[in-house]
C-alpha cells in the first residue's frame, strides 16, 4: 500500500579527503589534477601525524623504504582520475575557482551524487607526462622538507 507519510532519505556525503560528513553548503568538487598539483596539499599530507615518520626518515636518513611509502601515498591520490568532493575546510590547500567548484558540487549534490562533469573524471589526460612527473617528484621527494630541521 502507498504510504503518503514516508520520507525520502536525506542524501549524505563525506569529504573525500578528510572523511568528515558534508552538508550541501560546505561541499566543493575538484579534479584529481587539481588535488595532486597543489604543493600545499602535499606538504600537508606528508607532514600529518600518520606520515611524519616517513617524511623524517626520507629527509634525515635517505631511507628508501620511507621514500617508497611516500610514493605509495602519491599513487593513492594520483592513481584514480575522478571528481573529488571536498569540504570548505580543505579549500585553503588548493588554488582554484571556488565558485566553479561550488557550482559543480551543488549540481552533484542535487543529483544525489550522480551528476559529475566529464572533465573532472578525465583531468589527468590534460596533464602532459613532464607535468605529471614534476608533480610526482615534488610529492615524493620534496613535500614536507620545510618542516624538517635538517
């Protein structure tokens, strides 16, 4: 029997970077290329409590295992070309058109996660191999260096 009083479930989403719950007002959408191109993002990731020991071992001891782990961390973010839904608390890590990122997230939210601009899912295709290699080199070899007292 049809229930006139049944409520539609409220759409829920979490930040792809922090895992924190999002509300439509705090959601922004950016591409993998935008994520991995940010030096601030990599400096932040490589100096978080969970990764700081690898960063210290990489810079202070030239530890190849630590460097390999930093490479795996890079692959975690660069390995899948997709649209990322992030919270406004993460925006400071990226240089981007905030209004465009907000507009894309709003459309995504209104479609309950179904509508994603194609260009956000294929952003790595626009990066030439030298640019990608430069980004990877920074993330693996340089990110977090400023935080080290060598």
